[in-house]
C-alpha cells in the first residue's frame, strides 16, 4: 500500500489531472451505480463507462470493480475518493469565493449544526447576521458531528457548530467556545404525585426507578453525558434514545420519563408549567464550539458571520 500511495502522489505531482473526470468518478463513488451517476451528470451510461475506463488507463490503476449487479471501489479507488474530495471541494469553494468577491452572486455561507444542538440556539447564530449583513445567504443543515467535520474538510461547509470530540482533525480550527449547562427534568404531573421534598439519596433511588430518555450514545454529547451520570452514581437505564433534545423535552413533558437536557433548550418550550426542573448539586456542562477550516485568512463573509454569532 505504501508503494501505491507513493506512486499516486508522484503521478499527481507531475501530471495534469482532469478535474471533470475526477468529478464523474465522485458521482460513481456517491451512487455506486454507473446508471445513476450518468443520469446526474447528463451523460449516457456508455459515456460514463468510457470516462472511467479512460481515467483508469491514464493512472494505470484499477479504481472500480464492476459486476453485472454491483459497483465496488478497489483499495486504490477508496484512496483516490478520500484524497480528492478535499481537492474538488477546494476548487468549488474557490469559485464560490471568486463569485462572492468579484461577481454578482450573493455571498453564501454553509453552516452545519449538530443534531444535539437545540433549536433554541438558532436565533443566536443567525439573528445578528440577518440585520447586519442582509445580503448574506445562509444554507443550514442538521448533521452529526462526524458528518460536519468531514464536510468541513471537504469544503462542503464553511462553519460547523458542535460538541467537539477529544481530538480534532488537523485541518480544522476552533474559532469560538462556549459552555452549555444542563438541567434534570421530569413531568410536573409526575412530580405532583411525589412528596414535596426528597433527600438526595431518596432522589437517586427515585430516579433509578424512572424510565430515562437520553440523547443518542453515539453522539459526543451522549458519551459525555453517560460518563457524567456514572460519576454521579445515577442509575440510568434508557428506555428511549433520540437525536433531538427538543423532542426529548416534549416527551418528558408528556410524562414519558426523566431526562437531562440543555437549560437553553427549555427556553423555547411554551408549556413550561408542564415541566419540573429537579435540583442537582453539580450540573452536567458540555462545551460547544464553532469550527472552520484552517485558513491563512478567513474569507470576509465567513469571518463576519462568525463575529456576529451571539452565544
């Protein structure tokens, strides 16, 4: 594999590379189908096949294994797909920046927001920008943290808002950090059936008997929250795992169980009298960050957007 990587790096450094053929290759990678890739590119299936054969001939390497029923990437194909994604994304980002700076196109900023970030945060991310820079167009997507970081590296996003993992890719940088404090909540109707005051040890026992609604363990926040619950010796067998704190709050208010959610997420919930916030001696706190690609200088419209974010 090492000799293969060395060969490909040497080849790409000495030979011109056809970006159009590379774009078509990525369509095949995305769909794992020549028919669907050709349809998106506006080509016939035979033309798409000829393009891929020509690409493989130029490289002298097989990239795709074809059968009558499936399309699979070779090891070399997977390598080229991963490495060239940043190249194509960079070209696309450069052309978009060129249009924004010197053309008539409205500047566009693409923001990826983690699914574990509540809707209550959205006004703070966008409100000031809408007033201070009304000509800036925003494209917002809800994704997992891993998807956001990959999209940032591949120039498919300009900014990501998420709970960061322990180790960030070297290509990404944190521009802002802020703390996010959580609250322990239960339905007010459930609490009305309990004694007015419970000692801490009685509260822990009471919580252990309740169904828990937790954010998905696969998320960074989910992992950190479960580690915190373990340190606090709070028994928490989840009966339901979800990817949205807004949905969790609604289900808790309906009497479905107990949960720990961001305090800020409660701000947008209209039926606040349906929820009871239970006391915690040491609340769970996570960190949220704004990520961007490492640049010598951020594009002006991206830098301006980040500065206008209100936490």
